[in-house]
């Protein structure tokens, strides 16, 4: 099949253009007429080199599409749809105004798919690794219900919340991470440069060293002699753990374990449940069937353990059980939340109460994140204090003993 460039006019009389694959120009014309486009010009497209242009350095520095780009895209699509701009013209404008090459390529591919008669959800699904299953499902529902503009607005709000949570967690963890990295560097320097020099001094004492000192010297000697093995062991462990976490069982076990971690486990649980409540409310409010909504939400909570509990809810609802009873059986919701779900189910206001649940968990998450650094700092200070104490005792006890012995001999 060959690729043909075409120009034509749609049912509104607007000029449109694009490219299509077909066996002949007649095949292109048939495809265009089937989607309501009257062809004006059809010709073989010029073959373009798929290799990246520019220098190798420019290609290596090519920035990928990130969440912020998708957030801006969703907000722009909401504005354009609200203003009544046709979808093809909207994508043409976004493509012309985009500055990041990766974003331009993505918009160009979506626009080409739309030119070929695909639905917007199908075109976006070609980049599901960037948008995610929830985004694609919401766009599909917006197309089916005619509420695409509202869906883009809801997706924008949802993505803003996700971004804010990630940024707050990163900000709270920045100081502890810097301290831990500094501690690791200090331990390496002390064991490879400082303690070996003291070992030379202690070797001339011809006396039995304290236990702490002998432990420090032994650990330093072991680290110097076996550093290649340590590096290989660290890299091997990292690769092995990463490979295990990519398996369904490994991810499930880790996602269940991290909910029970001290300090951060509760924050992860609240943030995940807030994501569930908001996603469920958006899906339900947009007209997605209950079972299908839970299937999509289970894939978007970014936690295999919570996702399995949501699928458990879905299976119970399929058997005819109530939402509140299925939610209680999961064992992850608080009594207050279960009561709100029960009231929402009885009054038919489940969507609004799910938004209330999401807001409640979001407030709790925000409050917990603000106190995250304050909770971690005492632990870090205690660890640093213990390390400094061990180093001080290990280094200065022999010197102190030598000084005491010298004073005793001088006094005699």
C-alpha cells in the first residue's frame, strides 16, 4: 500500500488535509467519502526520512513528553472544545504552537489518525503509554455521551491533583534524601581514607585496641579489599529487585508492603484512596457503567494491592451486592468513608459523596506530607548521632588510653 496526500472539504465546507494509506487514488477517495470529506486533490506523498534530523547531540537531548505537557494539552483541548473549534483544526493549531519536538510528533500522529477516520479515543490509544488507560477510557466515554468538553475539564483537574501530590512528596523527601546521600559519602570517605591513616598510628601502639576500634578497622579493611565485590553486589541486587518488582507477584507484594511502612505507608494509602475516589467519581459522573468504571479505576490507582481490592469490589457488584457492602469487604476504607458511600448509595448522590471522600483524603494527604520531614528528621539525627559516637569512640579511645598510659609512666 502507498501513502497519499489529500486535500478536501468536510460537511461544513471547511478545508482539511492529511495522508492516507491505500492501494490507489480511488481507494483514498472512497475512504474520504465514507467519513464525509469531499476530495479536491489526491497525490502520492513524498517519502520522508524517519531518521532524526540534526546533530546526534540534538537527538540525544530530545526531551520526552511529560505529565506537564499532557496537562497543558488537556487544558487547551478543553478551551478549544468549549469555543466550538473543530477537532481537526484544534489539533492543527496545537501542532503549530507546540515547541517540543516529541509533542509535535505525537500531535501529528493523532491528527493523522483523525484524518484517516479514527475516533479521538482510538487515536490517543496509540499513545496509551503516555496517556494511560484511564485517560483513553474517559475520552471514549466523552465521545459516546457528547460531553467531551466536560471530560477534558475533569481530566485536567485530576491531573493537576496527581501532579501536586507528587511535587509535595518530592519536596518533603528532598531534605532526607540529601542527608542520606551525604551520610553514605561520608561513610565511604571515612572507611577508605581516614580510618586507614589511624590504623597506621594504632599499629605502633603494640597494645590491645578497644572492641569498637577493632570493629572499625576490620570494617574499613574489608571495604577496601572487597570494594569491587560490594559494587557488583549492589548493582546485582538493584537489577534483581527491579526485575522482581516488574513481575505481577513482585509488584503486588511490594505495593502491599509499602502501605505498612512506617511514616510513609499511611501517606501512600491516603493518596491512593484519594486517587480511587476521584477517578471513580469522574467515571460515574461521566456515565461510565459501574462495573466498567471499577475495571478502569483499578488500573489507574497505581497500586496492585489496592487495584486487586477494587476488582474484588467489582466482582461483588457483578454478583448483585451493594457498593457499600463490597467496599467494606475490601478492608481498606475507614468507617467514615464506608458510611458516606452507604448514604450516597441510598440517596443517589454517590458521585458527589465520592468527590467529598476524595477531598477528605486529599486534605489528610496534604497534612501528612507537610509533617513528613518533621517525622523523618529525628530518625536521621539519631542515626547520625550513633555513627558519630561510634567513630569518636573508635578513634579517640585508643588515643585516650595511650595518653593515660603515658601520664602513668611519667608520674612513676
